[in-house]
C-alpha cells in the first residue's frame, strides 16, 4: 500500500464569501505583539476552513499568506440582569504573512 501525496486544491472565493469569512480583526495585547513577527489575528466564521481563510485574506488585503493557525474560543457563562447567560463561541485565526508583507489595521 503506497501513500500518495495529498492533492492541492485551489480555493476560489467570491468577494462576498471573503467578507463573510473574515468577520473583524482581533486587537489584543497578544495579537499586537504577533505583528512584530508578521502575524495578524482575525475573528472568522465558525465554519471557515484554513484554505478559505487564506484565500480571503489574500483577496481582501492583497498580501501573500504563508500559514494559518486557528483556535475556537469557548464563550463564557456570565450573569446578565440576574440570569445566567452565555457568550458566543468565536473562532480565531492567526495569519502569518510572507516576508516583507504587512496589513495596516489602523487605516492610516
């Protein structure tokens, strides 16, 4: 039984799908220190896959992406007006850009 290499799929997204994939940038103290290493953090759709996130970032920001790491942050249980409530789960994507590439989050 031989092991053959996985076939590489090119993920094609329309611009609407790209905007639905990337919800917002994630600006925290930890994510800003990642910016020194060419990393940018985004909150993405829960059903988004790594190839879809990569294609969306490359399309929307015109940069080259080398890696995408994702994690699901579970929502906290908190009290709201005397009742228990639960915050939504979010999916976080940490996108590593190629050398010399940058995304200006502040829009300056």
